[in-house]
C-alpha cells in the first residue's frame, strides 16, 4: 500500500520526522481500498492536501520554543473547597509528571537528545446528551449514577470549552512539537440520536448549535418534572425538600441549557472512533428495532419508576441478559399510562452505522479536515468503521471498531477486522513504522463475544486476544482508549517488547479530562510516550448568575463533582495521569 503524503510548506530546517505531522495528518487506508478521484489520487488525499492550509488559516497558535505547563494539569487542577454538602471548586495543586519504567529504562541525559515523532490530543466519552430524549432511562438513577447526571444538560457547552482549550495550547507541553490532530475515542453521543450526532460534528468542526429538541421554546424533561429523584434547578423548594439534593437554585438554568451557542471548531485535523453509545440505543441494546425508533421520535417519556422494577431492568442490562431490549420494550409498553407528554421530534431518531460514517463524510462537517475524519467512501461502501491513517513519516495510527452490533455495552472485534489488523501490523513492521492503536473499549471491557447478526458464523475476539496480538508486534507503542471513564495506564509486555495501554477519563464525569499524548525518540535505544491531562477552558470557580456559554461550562464541571453517586477514583493514581512511559526501541 503506497503512502500518501500531505503537501509541505514548513521551513526546511524542521526535522524530517516531525515535518509531516507539523502540517497535518493524512489518511493512509481504510483496510478495504481507496475511492479514486480524478487522476488516480484518492479523494481523501485531495481534500487532506489542503487541510494544513485551512488549519493554519484558522489561527492555530505557534508552538513554543520550550516545554510549558500553562493550560494543563501540570499547572493547576480544579479542586473542591473543604466542607460537606454541595462544594464549590477552585484552583488546586498541580499533578506532577511520573516516570514509568516497566517496559524500558529511563537513561540519563535523554532530555537533551530526544526528538519528537508525534503529538496529538485524545478526547473520549464526550457523551453529548439530548436530555429530553424519550428513550433515556433516567428513572434508573437509583440503580446507577450514569442513568442521569445533574450536569448533563450542559454537555455541549462543556465540549465547546474543551475545543477552546485545545485551540489555545501552544503545541505539545514536553517536546514543543506542533499538535498534529485530535482523536475522539468513542461515545461522542449518548443516545445514538441524530440530534446528538449533529451537535458533536458541529462542536468539533465549528458552527451554531441549538442543544434542544422537542418544543423549541421550553425544556421538557426530568429537571422540571417536580420528581424528587432529580435536581430541579429553577424551582424553589422548602428546606429539606429532596428535590434540590443540596444543589443551588439557579433561575433560568434550563432556558440557558437549551439556548443556542457557537463552537469555533478545532484548529487541528481531527479523527473519530466509534463507541457503544454511538452505535446502540441506550449504549447497550441491539439497533434497528422499529419500536425503539418510533418511541424515540414520539411524544411520551417515562420519568418515574418503582425501585424493584428498576433494579430488575438494570440487573438485566449489567448481566447482558437482554441485548435486544425485550424487557426494556415490555417496560415501556406496560408503563404507557405513567408517561408524560413531550413534543415529538424526528431529529431524535437513531442513526445507523452507515449514517454515522456518511455524516462524517459530509463536507458541511469538514472543519479543518481531513474529509471523513478518518472514514472514507470505502468504509461507507463496505459498512465498516475501522481504518488506518498516517500520523507522521514514522508513525501509523489504527482506529478500531470494538462495538458489538448484537448488543451490550462491552465490546469485541470480528474475525474480518482482526485479520485486517494483522495485515496492517505486518505491513507496519516491514516499513519500520511505529504504531498507535485507538479504540473505545479497554482490554478489560472487551468480553462481549455475541455473534454479529450481520455476519452470521463469524467469530468475535475479546480483549485478552487483542492484547496478545498487539504485544507480539514490535511496532505497537500504545493502545489509546476510553469507555471506563477513568484514567488508567497499564503496561503489557510480550515477545514484541510490549506496549502501554492508555485509558483516559471521560468528559462527562468529574474530573472531565482530555489527554495530550506525545511520542519521542530518545536516541539511546528507548522511546518515550508522554501523557499530559488537560481540563476545558472554563474557569475553576463558578458564578451561579453567569449563564453565558463560559459560565455554563464552568457549572458543568462543578455539578459533575457534586453529582450524587459520582466516583472519586476516576482521576486515577499519579501514575495514570501525567507520565513519561518508557519503552525499548525495536
């Protein structure tokens, strides 16, 4: 497979190995051939060749002359004030960088000799939420904190603030390399809804977003229902009333939450990886059920459920005993009289995998490129959502689809995709490439081996098998993923020398982080992978009267810290946060 290179306009003195990445990443292949354009070039290449010019014209800041900490958790971290009950956030102490040597020695003087190979930003689990969607199961809040979060009405404002943070970064904080791209590792949407997909694509590529469905004038959901299970931000209750959950009263909160806002879009090329919430209704049920489609766009919404029934439904989801949603469907049918009326909206319809890829390929969502954001016309024709792309002269990126169309929130890959991955890894070995692998699921959450109904008879492969495959191939440096909503970095040793699995916290649950990842050659027989966590651009301190776009993004973070049932362990240990991960060089 020939390499496709972007046009180059940088100064000649830039190191050859950093050159291509400094001007934008370029799609290499989708594992299934190219869509050829005029003159025999790929359509993707034609569009991507112009991407560096577009990216620079959007005002990407110049890279620094030396490493920096500003705007990262190496400078400060949002931290709660002392006390009990609802706690405010403020500036807290920075997280230091930890050197990890399980896969290679940290030799002296490597800082003076190293050269950058790649630098990029990982977003994961943005969970842009249509909070008024009829298929949402907020009424399971007593069973799982993820069913409803008090902050989730502000998810779009939070995502836009994260885009603003990345645009303001002055290159990579350790190597001072330009940032080459942003990769999202799935669960970009929450309800597999077309409305949410539109918001996600506009947040990433730029545009005006109205995070509202149903009634264009009023919010219609659980947070003005008067039900004590949910925080009612606009309502004044008596002291001790359970409906405020100890949270502040914020008049105008819901009107502000559904008001239009604008994203500047990323200044850098960005790529997309699919997650279970992007593929499956509720993130766990097999798609294409006409009942769920009809219900999603309809005019009734269940907001309350007795505890015993809720426990039975959630136990079924956790065990994977209802991947087709039969029990969920029976619940909705039997509770029709308890439902509240909402305004029907066709934009809440679920999207198919084909529609997901097609939306990425839509020129309206091109932003800084590349066209398709990793996906190609070949993906569209062959109904696949995995691909490889050229990060730099020496580094190949591979994006996997680990969702299982048979249902359930855990993942796996089919034999066809696994065989494609083996071919890509062998080709990378022949070329002398380093490889970075991206997926939504972690190695520990790929245990769902149900047969894909679209590929009967094809075997599914889990995390243990995938880990062994990656560890056996020398080019693999890191496997970057999300899903668990927790920072966790794990070394995997193997005959190929081993690789680092880098799992990053979500941007919906506190601490709401993204991660800068840099790869450098130390020229001493080792490589270093640096990870640096970043927060959104929103200030740590909030003002309950500030309902501007920035004020809502700050509230998004503070509310997530105070969310009932939130886990304090999601930031991980110091060795899972800001790190230098050393590997022996092949």
